[in-house]
């Protein structure tokens, strides 16, 4: 644990840019210690009453959180807590505690702690994925009950009343849902890489974050003060006055730059010699549309729809999805919105879909593979997207394509969905463009074939890098090997753009690489047509595009392709960008 006198500098993976400073809120890392305490037989009724009271208080606590989240974020986010409420009604668990109180004559928290441990162990071993996923619900509720029994109360993320920096092992989708619009000014986690879903969520919420710090939850205490530098990946624990002031100055500078960049908001993403590039942004939730427009993006290049399926106990209906897509499409009109079909699996799972546990989920039953196997689920989404397509410019793209067969099969299901709508007289845009994400090396190498079946490509570098370099995108231990500027990645991107253009289709990129200024310069030189990135990155990328000519960008790309290592490419592109931006560089 750090003391105020000794600032510590920790280095992790930069996940979401910006600097924030504040007190720590340690999430779920404090261990609950139970002291073994015997009771006399006449105390048993009193212990049972204490247990019942703790159950009532826990129920009330969960209902309060559920109500608050429901009001702020909508019903679907609050539904996850239904599973927690069900745990409280588990008669077998309650009866076992009462029976053991009588037989063991120990304080109720000791008994409950034991029973809980046994339950958690049993649930974590069952075959059924759905039941196994209930383990975390049981643990979560169990901890709440224990805290009530011990008279300890800890505010939850939903109850925060002052700005804090969350320190956690990882953040679950329910954590991130509760965090939204709360007093969370930063977060740091033990695990994760820069394209893990936690990192992507932090970026879309515009919260500075550093992930993959390995043991940060062990090194930081609840009353510590932190500086989180999400731009460089540094976390300072209990900074001294001089460090604090220098970060204050840096923050003020970054904010001034951010404000200055926003002046570009209404200017076109156009090179000095007039080449117009399409600059769009990525979103996870419909509520993010205003941020997209505020940052001057001209469309949505990736609408990740899987968040719809998370944090809930049922599947989203066609109408519900249609309403969300319609809203986004309408609010963005006349700009285009590319809706990506469901990409579950990898590091995002929906408990309702009962997918099996896999050894290698990123190589497993994920995205389009899952959708083609479950046309019942897929077609609901396809119809919803088609219905939304008449409200603005809608495009659709398939994730994780690894061969042309998958595109053909998906297109076949899309045709069936259209037919179903036609039968019921429901309108859709017959001209809606359909594209493929190119994020698997086999697709990258057969782009010329795939291009025959689609109207555009969007390069998903978050996955393309992990598959091409064999580096798990969420594993902090090998984060240093996750290199967007690796010569293999550059060659793949070049090949994809060229194959797309040869087939006369446009090629964009919606992976995080498109949001890195020095690499964006290089991508521009590779003739990429569209850049889609987190809204916060949009002004910076626009600045790069507007500062150069195509000739300059092409020269940078050509030279970068001759370099041998990722470091050489990065250093070269960064130096070139600095030179080209001149006085505009930060
Ligand atoms: C990608 O893989 O680059 C991408 C944009 O998709 P996701 O991060 O959702 O996998
Ligand atoms: Mg992907």
C-alpha cells in the first residue's frame, strides 16, 4: 500500500485518453473477514432473526439500485438485477443456513459464509453455461448479505455522490452500465488490453482509463489519491505536490488542445489537395449519438449492437431493436449509419443465449458463426435493421467473416428477412449497402473473392491484429506484442484496400488503429476511404487529414512499408506527422 510520502508510478495499458485525479473507490476487492464465533442454543432464534433482517435489507438495497438505474438508463439495464433478487428467494439456501445454525451453533455470518462458499463452488462447476453464469450473481448477492450481517455498508457504484476513480480487477457490463453518468472520473483495472470491451466502453464514455495493471487492486488502498493518465497509461499513487501540479498543467494543456480541435467540427475531413475522406465514429449505445455529432463525425462507421443483448434476462425483440436503430438512424440523418450485426462471443457473452464455455472464445463460436447457426436470433435483428433502413442512410455489415461462404449464407438470410417483410407489406430500403468486416487474416487474403459479394469493406484492426500476430487482445501479459504498426498489419491493410479498390468498392476502417493520428497519416497514404473511431479521436484525425496532401501521405506510407519493425514504423510516422503538422502539433 502506498503512503502519502512516497508517490508510486505504475504503468499499464492506455485505454481511454485524458487525465483525471481523485480519490480511489476500490470495487470488489476488499475481502470480507469472518471471525468464527460460537453461540449458545438460546441465541439461535436471535441469529435467525438477524439473517432474515439481512435478507430484507439486501432486497431493499437491490431494489433501490434497480430503480435508480432504471430511471437513468432505462429498463433493460436494470433487468440484470432480477437475477440477483432471485438468489434472495432461494429456499434451499435459506433452509440450509437455518438447519446448520441449529446443528453447528455458530454465528449466522459464519454459517452463511460457509454455505455460500459451497454454493459458489458447486455452481462454478456445473456443465450448464447458464447456471454457471449465475455464480457471479450468487457471489455478488452473498457479499451484500454478509455486509449487512456484519453491519458493514459500502456504497455501490450507483450510489456514489462524489467524483471517484474506480479501481477494480475488471469491470463487468453491469458495472459499466451503472457507471454511466455517475461520478466516475476515471478507472484502472488489473486485467485487459486496449481493445477489450472495458477499454472501448471507457472511451465511449470519455472517461480516462488505464487497464492491464496486473495487481493494482492489491497495491492501492481505499483512501489513496490517484492520477490516471489514460493517454500514456501511467497511474500515479499518492502524488506529491510537484507531480500533481505538473499533471494539472498537462491536463489544462490537453483540454485547451481538445477545445481548439473542436473548432474543426464543422470543417470537412479533406486533405490540402482536396481529397475528401469519410470520417465517422463508433458507438455502442444509442445515447452516444449527441457526442458523435459534437465531435464533428459525419456518420457512424460502426454501431456495435451486441450491447443490446447484454445485461438482461431475455432477448431483445424485433420491435425493441427496430426502435433503437430507427432512433440512431434518424438522429444521424443525412449521415450514414453502419449497423454491425451481432458480435457476441470473444469477450462479450449474453447469458440468455446459453453459449457453451470454450477454451478459445476468440477463435470460437463468435459473431457471424453464431448468427449463421442461430438464424432464429439473427433474422430478428436483420428484420429490425431493414425496417430502420427507411429512416435515413443505413448500411449493414457482418463481423468476423472468414470466407466468402459466410457472406453468401448471411446474404441469403438477409434475402429471406426481406421477403418476410415484403409479405407483410413492411417497407425497407432495397438499396441498403451490405459490407463485410475484414478482421480475420483468411478474409484479408481472399478479399478479391469476398469483394464480389459486398458493397464495402470495413477493416476491424482490433481483431485483425490479434489474429494476424497471434496476440490475445485482452491479455495484459502480452499487450506489448499487440502492435498496430507491425509490418504484417501494414501489408494486410494495404492488400485489403487494393483488393477493394480493384473491385470498385470502398474500404474503411473501424478498428482503434484508425484513431491513432500517426498511423492515420499512413492509412491515408494507403488510400483508405473511411476512418471510423471513438468520438473523442475524431477531431484529432480530422486535423491530420486537413494538414497534409495526398502526395505527402502516400510518401509516408510507401516509406513505412519498407521498414522492418513496428517501432521503426511508429517512430517514423510520428516524426513525419510532427513535421507535417508543424505549429499545429501538440
Ligand atoms: C475490430 O475488431 O476492429 C472491431 C472494430 O470490432 P470489435 O472491437 O467490436 O471486435
Ligand atoms: Mg472485431
